[in-house]
């Protein structure tokens, strides 16, 4: 018997993606009584279920886990959720307002028409007046072209495929990229007894706590996390900033190049090329570290000034600063003959093969103004610094969803009037 897809269905809004961004938008649309469906390729919080390593925790403390109409209510507000706890939190969020999630549905094409949009999926077609792309920013790893030059026999992994040290073959490990993911994986592998080389390029260094308070408490308190996309001098550069060198651990420990180097990780500069069995590294690591240290000092200066201006010095801890980065920067090569695996922690680039090329730029990324796409009635949610510096955090996507749902509601009203 032949399989037949369901007939076309019509609804006001289709939300693509059932993670925190899609659920936040769903809650906002529910509050406005706007009919919608959330299409999810797997289950709710799919990437948290299937694309996170075993020991991963949020970089933000639990009290900063805030979505529209739903906040963390557990007994450990200063702790950091595991990936499994994030899944449970988002599942509870979905249930709290009966989000209309259609699971196991893959979007195949989104078309703009004279009357709205058509969303084609492997479970049938939806016709709607508005589309919200909330498919996430961290599901498609970006692997540099030099990976193709690596000698055969070395296993390649990315952070969303890595689970734990036992997964890797015998031999030393090269981790390429020293932002949050790369640094945490290198640290875990080193603690497991593996010999690890970490290739570091540009990075953002911050202490886990400063003067007794979590660094995210400081950034939330001074308003930095709420800084808007139309308030910064160079939003393109701001959106490209690496993730913070932090780890969410029960002991609230620092994690930076100093700490992993002191523990035995060999830190080298950015992997610039591969020639035979040699990995050739950039000689600019010292300058990059100096710049990262300088930016850290400037932020801590700002925090001290904030505390003094508001009379908080007496109740906060002493302003003890992290030591400057000190590394052996003379090593400019990695002998790949001893390497059993390379972890490419070199960032992510969302892919949208199902979108009309007309709404994408030359690199295949969505063109938008604070989440409002060029095609009328189309929106994107959940990208770094979409509308606020905290846009990609669990705490930030909700504020963006509120803004964009208001814009979306005005669009639907205008369409109805026409």
C-alpha cells in the first residue's frame, strides 16, 4: 500500500525547531492566542539530547535560566545544569503550556508565495502567513579545509559527536580551537590520562568568579548581557566573538590556557597548515594571549568601578586578578605521527538548504535585522547576538522572542487588514 502524505494544512505561524528558541516563541504566540505549530526534526531539545558530550554543563548559572513564563525553581540556583537537566527543564517548559510540537518532522523546503509561505516537510505541507526559523546555531560544525590534508589513519571528531575520552582511539589527541568547547574537551581528555595538544587562536578569557560572584552575575548586573545589537559599533564582529573560556563545574573553578597548561596540556598557536606529518602552527599565540589578557583586565576594571560607584566594595571580596597568561610559545609544529584523533572545536555555521537562497547571504547565512528577515513575515531566533549580547543563552532567547512575537503580531494584523 502506497504511503500518502497528509493534505495541506493551514495555520498562522510555523515555528521551525523545538529547542529553547522555538519553545520560547511558542509560549509568546500562545500568550497572544496566535495559532501555530512547532516542527521539530527529533524530540524537544533534540540537540541537547543527541549532540552534547557526557560531562557538559551550562556555562551560565541555574538562576540565569529564564524563559518567558518559566524560570529555574530547583534547589541549586548557583549550580550549572547538565545536558540531561536542560532536557528535563525544556520538557517541563513544553508541558507547562502544552506547546503544539510536531516531533520527528524534517523540513524540506520553505517557499514564499503571494499570500504567505509554504513549508514542505516529510510529514506533509503547511501553509502559513509567517515563519520563525528557530533551528539553532550550534548543530553544524565548521571544519577548516586543512582537515583534508591530515594524514590517513587519524580519526576526526567534532564537539557534537564527542562523548567521552573512552570513545577515542589510542594515541595522543590534538584539539583544534580553545573556546569553551575545545578547552573543556582538552581538559577532560588530559584528566583522563591522554596526552593532549591544544591549538589556540583568538579567545575570550574570563574568571569563573570575581570578588566572590559568578562572572555572569557581574555581566547581568552591569547590563552587559542586555546590550542591544543596534547599540554596538560593529555588530558583525560582535556576532563572531568566540564563546567564553569557562566551564560550569560544581567547584566553580577557572578554566583557561594557564590552568590546562599547568595540568600538562601542550598549548600551541592556531593550526595554520598541514604538511605531510607536520601540523604547522601560527607564531602569533603570544600576541593573542596578551590581547585576551588586556580585554579581561578592562572588563574587570569596569566591574571594580561599578562596585565602587554603588558602594558595594565592603560586601564583595577582594579584587584579586587572574595571573597573566604564561605559555611556552616556541613550539610551532605538531608531529601528527603520534596523534590518534583530532577534535575540531572550530565553531559552528548553521546551514539552511531548505530556505530560499534569496533570504541568505553569499555564505549561506540568514540576512536579518535583529531577527527580522528580508522576506515579509519571516523571522529567525536563537542566533548569537541576534538582538542582545545574551541572545544565544537560555536567559536571552526569551527576551528576543517577546520582541519578535510583537513584530510578528503586527505583521499578521497588517496582512489581515489587507
